[in-house]
C-alpha cells in the first residue's frame, strides 16, 4: 500500500511538472507517462479489489461471532429455567413434608379415639361379667340346697373349686403382667407426647422459615426486575450499535463514490491536457484540485466511538456484579437487623420502666416549681405595692390635665393584669384603682428586665423525656433569676426616691415590662402544658402496655388453671377406675382366656404402630436425602452459572479484539 501511495504521489508530481514544463516537442514522453500511469492505476484497482475481499471476510467472521453470542444466550436461558425448576421442586418438598406431619397428627388422633372406644367396650364387658357372676352365685346356692340329694355332684364341685383356685392364681399373675404392660404403655405414651411437642416446635421453626422465604422471594423478584432492566439496556445498546454500523457503511459508500468521481474528473483533465485544449502556464491556477488524502479523522472518530461503547458495556457489567454483591450483603444485614431488633425491644421494655419512674419525679418537680412561682409573684406584688404607695405619697399634687389620662391608662392596665393573673395569683388581694395597676406593672417590669434575654419559647412538640429534663433545668435557672430580681427590687426600693416629673417615663417603662412579663408567663405556661401532655402520653402508653401485659398474664394463668383442673379431673377419674378395677378383679375368672386373646391383639396393634412409626422415620430420611441431592444440584447449577459468566467474559475479550482488528483493517481500506 505504501508503494502504491508513493507511486501515485510521484505520478501526480510528474504530471504537475509536465504541465508546468510542457513544450510542443514532448508529446511522446507524455504518452509514455500516460501509459505508465494507467498501469499503476490498474495495480491500484487490483489492490482495492483485494481490500474489498478482505472486508467481506471480516463481515463473515463477524456473523459467526454473532451466532456464537446467540448460542451463549440460549445456554444462559436454559440455566435460568433449570434454576426455576429447582426452586419449584424445593417448594414441592416443603408441601410434602407438611402433608406428612398432618397425616401423622391425624393418625395419632384416630389412635386416641380407638383407645377410648375400646375402653368403653371393656367397661361394658365388665358389667356383663358382673351379671354372670351373680347368676353363678345363685346357681351355687341352689347346688348347696341340693347337696344332700346330689352327693355325687359334691366330688365334682370340689374338683371345680380346686380348678377355680388354680385359675385364680393364674389370674393374679396375669394381673401383675397386665400392670407391667400398662406401665410400659404409659411410658410409650409419654414418649409420644414428647415427640409431638418436638414436632410442634419444628412446625413453629418451619413457619418462621416460611416467613423468611417470603421475604427472600420478594427480594428475588426485585432482582429479576433489575436483570430485566439490564437486559433491556443491553438490547438498546445493540440497537445503537446496529445504527452506528449502518452509518459507517453509508459513510464508506459515499467515500467510494467521491473517489470514483475524482478519478473520472482527473481522467478528463488528463485527456484535455493531452489534446491541447487547455493551455497551461506556470502562473495559471489549477482547474481541479489534487486528490485528497484518505479520511483518517473519520476512521479515528469511528474507532473511538466503538471503543467508548465497549467501555460502557464493561462498566455496566461491573455495575451488575457490584449490585449482586450489595444485594447479598443487604440480605446478611437484614438477618443481623432482625436480631438487633429483638435485642432493642428488650432494651425498650427496660427503658419504659425507667422512664415511668422519671415521669413521676418530673410530676413532683413541676408541682413544686408552680408553687414556688406563685410565691414569688405574691412577694413581688407585695413589694411593688409598698413602693408605689410611697410614690403616691410623694406625688399627690399632679396637674388636672394629666389625671384623667393617668386614670384611663391605669384602668386599662389594671384590667389586663387582672385577666393575666387570674389563674396564678387567685389567693392574693388585688389593690384597687391606680395602686393595683402600678403594683402589678412594676413587679412584671422588674422581673422581665433581667430575664428578657434568657427566656425561650418551648417547642410545640415535646416527645422525649430527655427534653422534659432539659426544660425542667431551664425553668429552675429562670426561677433562680426571678428570685435574684426580687432581691434586687427590695434593695432598689430602699434606696431610690422618685419625683413627679419621672412618673410618665416610669409608666411607659412599666407597660413595656408588663408586656415582657406576659410573654414570659405565656412561655412558662406553654412549657408546663407541653410537659403535661408528654407525661400524659407516656403515662397512657405505659398503662396500655401494662394492661396488655396483665391481660396476657391473666389469660396464661387461666389457661394453666384450666389445664390443672382438667388434669385433676383425669386423676380423679383414674382413681375411680382403679377402685372399680380392684372391686371387679374377682370377677375375671371365667373371662381370662378372652382377655388374654384381646391383650395379644393389642400387642399386635402396638407392633403395627411401631412399624408405621419406623416407616415414617424412613420417609423422613428419604426426604432429607432428596433435599441434600437438590442442594447438590443447586450448587452444580451455580458452578455452571459461574463458568458461563467466565465464558461470556472471554467472548467479550475476543469480540473486543475482533473489533480492534476490524478497525485497523477499515483504517487501511480507507487509506487505500
């Protein structure tokens, strides 16, 4: 290719030189050069044909790679189907296990019912045997009356008595054996009850595991949705690739058309120059420009575009892997959070008791604080009353023009202070006229002047007991400051001497201080109300929890009492049955053989029950083996998935290499 390029450049240079140094006697040399240039053009066309063949081969290889990619996607879908089938088989196994447990419970219930029916049959048989004994006694009395007449029968009766005594001894031994068997059966019954309790515990564990499985299913659905989103993104990217490839093909076709047009124009120029139709001089401009170089910037841009797309795909694959890892971590964190929540609930129960105690202490402290505030306001009013009485004595000669205005302002302030101090200072005696007004205003002014910058409005929503404690501390500090201001007022009243000219300015100051004290009282009342609401809420919550605990305790206690009563009744029934058994034990002589046969039948039935129990255990073992086999199959599926991911990564690497090689070949074709 470099040789062709150099030959084309030499030919263009030679043509230019020939055009510049053209003379009428050099036609033969020009013809020779034209022949040589045509040969070089033929060589260039042959090389272009070879390059096109190479491009077709690359397209075929690309089709093969796309087919391989489709095959890999089909394998991936088959593995997903196998995973779904494995999940369904696990669910079927769980359902089978539940059915087996239900069948075992139903069998136990049927056995209990059969035992109850047999016990009733035994009781009926005992009653019939008692009636037969009565009839036998009547027969014996008849025999004794006829003993004198039937001497021969006496010997036979003696033999029968001996035989009956032997049977009695045998019956005693049989009774002992029956007692031993009863003890064994009771032990077996206790073991069965223990097994039943264990099965119930296992059922509760399985229910909890089912809840966890439900949560895992929800997470699996979410993961499947994420995978579908990723697949849709991949499809969109493949569409973008196809569009880019189409644009590349169109650009290449346009470039080929432009080159062909340029070649035709160059041939026309050469033919015109050879026919002497266009006179050229060294200073004359060129009609047609020289052929442009190969569009290297276009190919570079396309190669960069392809590499950027490949990098984007790799980044998306890495993101998917990281998302999988994060999801697994979230599952582990969720299990940890469940255990932490249980511990946290226990801590909350302990903290509830502690907060109840703290709430009680807060109630007591609030009561003491309210009493102290009332006492402080009373003292302040008394002090200011004395002070204002002195001021009144000093300024009894005001002008007639100022008196009505003072009375009006005094009446207004008096009404406001009465409305404001009705709930807190009901026990204090309110002075009349200007004295009461001036006393209250002065007290509030002195209290508000020092506490103005430190009061804060309480929050509208106080829910934590910690904030309650903080508010209590702040109110205590404010009470201390109020006490200090009261002490200062006592000192100031003993030192200051007021004049008539300063009364108007003092009244204005007193009005301002009254407003400040009103805001302070409102803030304090809001704080107290918020604390009371918090205490009520906490108290209500504690009461509800206590009621729930009491209800649960009472229900459990009632259940225990009912169970104890039922057990006591059963014990009494058993004692009555034992007494009846001891009383009726003498009447089992004639029916001993039947009882022995029935006992043998019971033994056979117990043996059948044991065989059924063994069958159930074998089925459980088979179910566990199937579960292990399914777990092994799942592990194999996971390994296959990992291998497929590795194959996909290798395929992507090969695809990237092929893209790079295709980009290089396309760049070479464009250069040609």
